[in-house]
């Protein structure tokens, strides 16, 4: 009896384990070598990324690019750092940032990256980086907001950068700490542009949105996207289908949801769902292989390389730039604790290059560019919360 | 004593074997200096589990010892409680694969009692713990009731209830009705923060996250052991697990024992959730992804389903997992501790399969020379 139970237990457990492995695919497996020490004295800069992990082709990879490639001039390959080729930095820049290429010089910093397995790992990971002498420790993602607050209060001599959230106190009020810089983005502005493009591209008149966890941050993506679609194709905004998967690290969930949207006739799907979004892209790719004309819109990083034919564009969120600037300020001795808010105007968000071809592409891109300039000029106020969406009037062309 | 050692030996050997295999895995996947790296990584893991002694002896403040120990103790407490949950159900002959779901419900209940009720600390902590235990027990009770009244196999029902719990809590309650309130525009995840009076006190102050949850978990292990070994109901529970027909014939209320054991299992898993929320997180986080409930199955099996064995296994793997994060400093993947645990489990399982093969082969043979010990070098094909 006991024995049979235990064997049963094992089988069940094995199933659970194999599932777990499926869920975390593209992690660079632990291959060779210890971390390399650069010859000159480099400032250690720590980065704790959230449970989405390295290799999400999105939010975490953006921060990693800012620290590893742009700031340190290194590439993480097969488990170790190698020097990046000189033109690699420039290649990683989208068109609207190429002007920055000359100012992006490699800094004497040494990245130390820790991934987190679970929520409760955030504080020990931040603390470990501080203990290892990191001059600046970056918490990537709003999920680390509490952990950064605690770590910053316990280590007043150390500096922190928090991406995507302000420091909040126990009551959820914004809190200013003398050693923390925070960066927020106007995701709605970037999402507005990709929404406008989606409205111009859709043939079925139905577009979709897949979000991760339904928090105000992710809602900003949806609201901006809706506003964009409303601007270029009002009737598609009426039928816009939006789904939240409830996670950022479950590819299967993203894929399932996207297949559902495609079955309901959506032909452009924008995701803001971390690793779940990779599932969205897969679903779109498979639908294309089956002969449907469907596009996905990536998020945070330019995701075109994940599925070159299937990605219409990506809504870029330049946490890479925010990380780079923080590292540069640190090296220059100018790091100040402040709350930054970066929108289209500040190059905090943007739209990636459109690499696929569709009828009327040039014209569509012109329209979107015109919209972009009007947002930058402040003529168009893109709503950021669902409540403001109803009163948003699509701007006259 | 000798008998007990013999029972523990396979687990110990399995764990050691898995440590060696994983060490080799690191060593052999490196281009150069594989063995040095693997050893360095293991040392990092060790210092991350039991405190960074070399740095401490080199003159660093005591925090380099207490912080890692606190982390290890915290993980050990969680693994102990979920491991006990699985072990208790095993003892009554049920397989509780639903510790994860019970833990989620417990965590939520602790977060709600911790934030929505105002009490002095002396009452608040027990109230929150009790709430969590009851929530976990109720969730397990569903599976027990289905089993006892409708004959639904508890493996199926508990697995399914895990998903129900996940969707109910993570995807609805925590992002919906119970979501913490923040200023407009700020993204806050999880429920409102618990009152200070509900937080489990830190035993070492600011220099460690070691909290009351750890002694409580150890106490729970001892209490479960005493209950199973030294009380009548505990004995009856074990009797049901060994053979429910015989137990029924002996006049033991089988259904009641099974139901109570399952409720206790749920209460233990629920307390694990409470220790997480009241001890370190301070709220139910946006998503409680860590699969301590599933780990409980492994811990229970490696601990040979013995409450004290569970506590030992949990202490060991708590330290390994707290320390495992540090292996990333040497570019070893973050999930290596899970790999060690998984392999250990596999080797423990190997023993079980091996024993069962042996037993079956011996069974049909007639009694030739009564109770001679089986020859150690049993012939394999």
C-alpha cells in the first residue's frame, strides 16, 4: 500500500518536473568558465532580474542589454562574458536612437547579474550584491519594489535603481529614499503608436491584446493601444479583445490565449506579458504557417528576431537606456536619487523598425510618424488609465 | 537504533550521490578549470547556506553569517511544513499532492487576517496562523470529503484543486477584490500589507530574516512525531494507512481518521503559506509562484515520511537552496539546487523500485529455510 502510493507519488512528481522544464526553455545553460575580471578596476554594478529570467527577449533582456552590452561592452554567451564586437552596440539601437550611438561608450563597470527563483529571493539577492561590493544595485521590475525599499533602507550607503515602480511605503504611497533612483515609463505613448499601426494593418478589423498580470502598469499598455487603434480604425477599437494571462513566466498560457484570439478573428495581437508573450508570438507564427495572415506586436525589446515574419513591430521600452544612464552617472559621480518619468519625448519608449512588408506600408508608417510627432509636441494627450479612455477623442488626421 | 540508521541510510546515500553527480555536471560542462569551478560553486552554496565563515573570520560583520542562516532557516521552515503535510497524509494512506493549493489558501488567509483585522501582537499572530491553518484544512477537506463520500481519488482531486486554488487566489482574489490599494498609477501587486502586529518577530533583529516561523516549524515536526508515535489517535491513523480493512475490523473509525489526517495535512501546508506571508513577504505577493507545496512531496519522500526525517531533509535542502543562489556568481544556473533535490529523489525512488523487485521475486518462492536474511548480492538477471 505504502509502496504503491510512493511509486504513484514519484510518477506524479516526475510529470510535474518535466512540465517545469518545459516552462523555462531558453535559459542559457550553465556552460563554461568563471566570470572574467577585466584588467582595469571596474565598478561592480549589480542587477537583480525578476522571475521572468534571462532570455525573455523582452523586459529583462532590455535591462541586461543596458548593463552588459551598452555599459560594460560585453556579451553574455554560453555562461560567460565576452567582449562585444564594436558595431554590436550600434546594431542594437533602434532608428530613433541612432543619434545616441556616439555617446554610448563602454564604461568601466562590471556587471553582476542574479536571477530570482521566487518572490522571496529578491531581498537576499539584492543584499548579496551589496555585500559583494556593488556600487549600484538595480532592481528590474515593479515586483522588486518592496525588496528595493527594504534593501535601500538597510544599506543607506549603497545606491539603487528601481525600474518600473516608485518606492512605495506600506500604505502604497510613493516614498522618497535618498539612495534610490526610480524610473517610470509612459508605456501608453509607445503603445499608442503600435495601436495606430495595428489599426492601419488589420484586415479583419479585429485586433487583440494579451496582458500579463493585470496591474496599472500593464493596463497602461492596453489603454494606449486602445487609444491608438481608436485613432486609425475606430470600429476595431469597439471590438478589441483583451485578455490577461495572470503571469509573466508561463509561455503555455500566452500561447493558449493567443490561439483563442486568432480563432476569434484577431489578425494583429499586441502582447505585454513577458515570457507569456513568447507563447503569443509562437501562436501567431504557427497560425501564419497554417496560412493565416496574422501579426504579433512585440514588447519592451525589439522582438523581431524571435519570429521575423510574424512580428509587425515592437513597442520599445528603453529600460536599457535608463540602466545605461544610471551606470554612466555612477561612474561620473553624478548619480542622484530622483524619480524619472520617460515618454516618447525622452526616448523612454518608442516603436521598433517595421521589418515586414504589407500593402500600403510607406503610407501607414508616415501616418504613425505624424502621430508620434504630435505626441512629442504635446498636441495629443494619450490616456493612461482605463477611466480616461472613454473621453479620449481620436485626433483629427 | 541500528534499524533506524538502516532506514535513514538510503536517503543519506541518495543525497550524497546526487551531490556528487551535480558536482560532476558542473565540472564537465566547463571549458577549463571545471573541477575548480565546481568546487568553488559548492563552497559558495555552502557559505550561502550556513553563513559565510571565511569572510566573517576575515573581519566582516556578523551579518555575513546571520543573513544566509536566516534565509536557509526560512526555506527550511517552509519545506518542513509542506513536507509534514505530505508525510501526514501518507501515514493514513492518502497521497496529498495538493499541498501547493492548500499553501496558497493558507497564505491568503494569513494575509487577510494580518491586514484586515486589528489585534494586539500576542493575539494577532496566533489568529493569523490559525486562519491559515483553517483555510488549508478546509481546502484539503474538500479532497477528503470527495474521497470519503464519493470515492474520488485524492491524487486527482488534489491536483485539480491546486489549479483551482491558483486561479482563485492568484488570478482573481489577489488582483481583484483583495488587491492592495495604491496611489493612482502605481503598480502594486498582492494584497494590502499586514499590520506590524501580525508579522512574525525577527529573532535576530535587522541582521537576518530568521523569524519565529522556523522554531514553529521545528516544533510542528516534533509534535507530529509525538502524535503519530505516542498517542492513540496517531496509532490508529498509522493503522489505517497500513491496511484500512484490518483497521476497520479492529474497530478504528477509518473515515474519521482519514478525514482528520487530511485536514491536518492541509493545516500544515496552510501554515507554510502563513510563515511565508507573515515572516518575510508581509503581504500575499502578486504571484506566489514558488512551488514549496510540490517540493514537500520530495522532502517527505527523502525524509522517509518520518516527521523528524522530514525536518532533517528540509534543513538540508533549505540550506542548499538558500545557498544555491550564490552559485550564480560563478555562472551556475539558478535552478541547480532543484536539480540536486530532484536527483536525490530519483535515487531514493531507485531504492524503492529495487526493493519492490526483490520482494516480488522472493514472494512466490516456497518457504525453504524460513527466515534467513536475503543474501546481500541478490542475483540480478
